[in-house]
């Protein structure tokens, strides 16, 4: 076997290794994309929904969260497609990641009222709204 044949075999082995490794990268990226809930809307800063309405904004949708009385918040959806609130969780941002599940009251087709429990400081409100494919998510500080 000549020196050129050995070099040719080396290049073939390297090429096969690269093809197989990129195939693995593509499969893992696809699994990660399926596991993620969808695009995360950008929350405006500063956001203090107990004092004044604040928004989480995306390309085609927006969620506005604002005060509605004692320990109540109003959530308004703004967008072209009709919306359905898919998931609503309160996350404690301290050392423990304790989560509460809330049941919102639908006031109008794109408006929900949230009755909030007593919350520790630094709690986050995580929302998932099904309006587009995939659903959009937002995180509001409380």
C-alpha cells in the first residue's frame, strides 16, 4: 500500500467521524427544542405589577400585568390570534424553588384576574399562553 492510499484512508476515517458527530449534535438540538416551552417574551424593566401595569413583549404578542385591588392582578393578552392561558405558576426565587399553582378567573376573552396568596419577597410569576404555535412564555417579578 502506497503512502497516498494511507493518507486517503485517514481522510475517509476523519470524514466519517465528523459526519457521525454532527448527526449526534443535530439530534440533541432537536430534543432540546422540543423540551423547551417556546419563545420567552421580553419583560420591560423596571417591572412592578403591584404598582403599575408592565408588559412582556414579543414580535406578535404582548402580555400586560397590572394591579386590580388587594392581592389581585389583572393579566391582559394583546395579539392577533385568540389566546388560552395554558400554565400559571409562582416561583420562589430563594434557595428553595418552591412553586405554587394558581387558578385564574377569566373576566373577558383576553383578560384574566389572578387572586394572589401571601408571597415572600423575590417571587416570580411564570406564564405560558397558547396563542401561536408554539406557546409563548413570560416571567414577571412580583
